[in-house]
C-alpha cells in the first residue's frame, strides 16, 4: 500500500508507507476543560437545524480559530453526535479551537439545496455569535467526509452571489470558510466515475425534482462548478478503491481547482483504500488535517 501526497501548484509528489492504525485517537471521555452545549438551533424551521458547540478551556482573551464539522451519510442519514462527529470537534476544542458539529435537513425531509442552505446558516450563526465566543471570523475551517465533504467543499467555494444562502437567519454574515479538509468527496454529479455519467439514483432522493431539470440541479450541487481563483486552501483525501465515491471525483476536483488558479490544494491518495479511508488511515490523516488547519488558520 502507498500513500501519495500531491501538493498541486508545487507539483512535488511524495510517496510514503502508511501504518495501520490501532485504537482511535481521542476515543473516550471529553478532553479536560472542554465544554459542550448541545442541540443549539441555528434556524427555527426544522428540528434538524441544530448544532453542538464545543468550547476550549479558558485561556487568554484573544480571538480563536474555529472548525465546522459536517457529518456524512449520503445526505439521507447521519447525526452530529455519532463517532468522529463528536470526537473531532472535542479534540480541536482541546487545542484552543471553537468547534461546531452540524446537523442539517436530510433528503427524506427536504431535497437539494436544503442541505447546503443549512450548513451555510450554521456558519453564519457561528459568525453572528463570534463576539461572545471570541471567534476570529477570518479563521474558520471545515471538515467533512463523503456527503459532509461535499457540503464543506461548497462552504469553501460558494459565495452569496451564487444564490444558495437560503432564507435562514443572520444573512448579514458570510457563510464562506477559510480552509477545507474533505475526504471521499462527491464533487461532480454530471461526471460520476470513469465512465463520466450522472448517477440517476440521486434524482429520486438528494436531487429530487423534475426529471427534465435534473442535470441543472446536478451542476448546481457540484462543488467543481464553483472552482475559482481565490479559493481557500483545500486538503483532499481519497482512496483508490473507493466504490461509493469514485476517486475520479477528487482527481477532477483537484485539477479544476488548480486550473482555476487556487493557490493551495493538497491531495492525499491512498492506494487500495476504500470509502472509509479517513478513519482506516487515521494515523496519517488526523495529523495531516491538524497540520493543515493549524497552518491555514494561523493568525499570520
């Protein structure tokens, strides 16, 4: 097995031999000093529109970076309090970050674009309360896996003028984040896998709507549509044996960001790894994400 770390723009490939993980890092009780406030409503239209807030131990009175964590589950399942979706924000809070883990309307309740509208509303909530939380509004990152990776990629790329803010509160605050780590990411619904076709099954669930406009919804929902110069730093992670989200999704996305003029795109490719690569190779992915966010969200 190989890990290939490609830093686009620098064009320097690095090949390393990964180790198999043992116990999951951060498993167990809440880190000392970290506080959790659960089930905070960031919108009032649905019970799904809630977040958990993780606060770091009190230190100095300066502004702090923040992390937004978005769960996966194919846009149809998942919860902010399960497994890594509570463990990761707790770990980052113990390092001095303010962290939120976000629930959003699932496709059984509302199809696209409800999901991106909700996570955008959660980021706006974070900025609206940034004064009380001592959050630096210019130092917010986001992590997600699979469907969550799709949504955090949109948080990094989709601006207000793209028309996906929805009607939720705090519209006077930006919903764009300054750094994105995305693993096993769906990025281009119009070109799925090597054969380059639209996955029609999504038309009846996540992208539900009139069949004649499915391609339009697929394009609107694809992060690759919004690849642009000025994009925030990205760390992409994917396994070559992923049968849920083909690796071509990250391949094309990384290239599109590079071609658009994005300044920093890091891409970790794991040979023979599947859809759960972020957890199965966590002895490499966790430290890589930590280093990525620490650098991208540093005060300098």
